[in-house]
C-alpha cells in the first residue's frame, strides 16, 4: 500500500517535471521565432530606408542636372518659356508697358557632333500711346516683331560652352506702336561656363535693318545679357540676368538702357510636368527720358515648361511613381 502511494507520487512528480520541460521548450521556440521575425523585419526596414535615400539622391541629382540645363541657352533641352515683363514709369505719363514673350527653344541634332538650337521669341505687347489732353490715356495691344535666333553649338563642349549664329527681327507687329516695321539681321553669340553650383555667361547680338518701309526709322540695335546663377538645394536658385541695350541710331543721349537686379527661381513639378518658375526685379540706372524704353524699373515673371530627355533610370523612377499613385487610388465604387 505504501509502495503504491510512493509510486503514485513519483509518477505525478515525473509527469509535472515533464510538463515544465515541454512548456519551457515551447517558450524558447516562441521567443526564437519572435527574434527571427524581428531580425527579418529589421533588414526590410533598412532596405526600405536605403531605397528611399537612393531615390531621394537620384531625384536631387536629376534636379541639379535640370537646373544646369535650363541655365544653358544652348543645352539639348526642349522648353517653352512664358516670360512676362512689366516695365513701369514709361514716359510721357509715367505709365506701364507690358510685354509677354513666348519663346520656345528647340534643339535639332544636325550631326553626331553638332546641334542647331532654334530660339524663337514671339512678343505680345501692351504699349502706352501718348495723347494730348483732354484725350484719356490710351494704348495699343497686339503682336510685336518676332525674333528668332539660330545657334550652332557643339554637342560635347569643354569647360567653355558656346554657340554662334544669326539673329533675325521679322516685322510681324500688328501695330506701328508694337514693332519697328523693319526686317533686321545680325550676328549672335553666347558664351558660358558652369563650375560647381555656378553658371556664368553672356549672350549678345546686334541687329541692323536691311529692308522695310522708307517711312520707318532705320534699325541698328545692340543687346548684351550677362547672367549669373547660383544653384541651391531642392531645385532653388538665385539669378541675376539684366539685359543691356543700345540704340545706335539715337544721338540725343537716349541711346543706352543699363539695368541692375535679379531674383530667385525654382525647378519643380506641377503634376508630372517639370517647370522652371522665377521672379526678378530690375532697376534701370541709365535709360532714355521718354519713349518705349524709358522705363525706370521692371518686374519679370517667368514660367517655363520643360521637356528633358529622360534616361533609363529616370524613366524607371517615373514609372514606379505612377504605379504607386495608381495603387494608392481608392477602388471605384460599384
């Protein structure tokens, strides 16, 4: 009887010990599985972070390349800028002249080493017209003279980037107040360099009339635009690009217009469309006392639609973004 009781106690003790061992082993397996899951999750998180950093670095690099291309007048970049110039203080009457320049830029590869870059400016002008009192102030609104430039430029330049070609003024103005009425021709040249975050350059031309009505004044005009840009992060940049002009036909002291000033801009996207938006202000230190060029200061607002050539990596990134946006869109209601 005693042996049987002892035997029972031993059996119960052995059974309890076995249950403790099994429970402990199960807990170890659970803890091990959790640790394995945690270890497997950590690389996934790191991979996602690394992927996000790589995409951000690629986007920043693409934005910097696009910054440099938009600041290079002879880059292989299709763009359509809309540049509005409000010129304040035009005399007589201290009025405001407005010129909207639509200026598409199209590079054409004519050989494996050379590009022909076409820059075509179409001005839409509001020109104040002087009127004796008591006639109210009036003005003329219409097209100005078109101004195409054709730059021949190497596809693979060195540190000095350049382009040279003819500059033409076509008498397409819809009013005698919004254009010169003469066909004018002349040479044009652009020189620039882009070290680091900087773009430094100059663009110049000189147009002389070769045909047109005898009753309209002859044309002999010089233009020089120097430009300095400093590129910042996230597509931002600082810019100074005043345009100095001279009318060689003027002899009464109203020959030169010499502005100073600048502004800021940013390369960004509106949806999937890359754009270049900038705002600049200029004060004319020298200007004629009266006439269309007598403005004392001006404001310039530009928005340019950009159509860059996409690399394989950029196309892949764009496709991935589009797929992610499609996945995030809610399913259509049935």
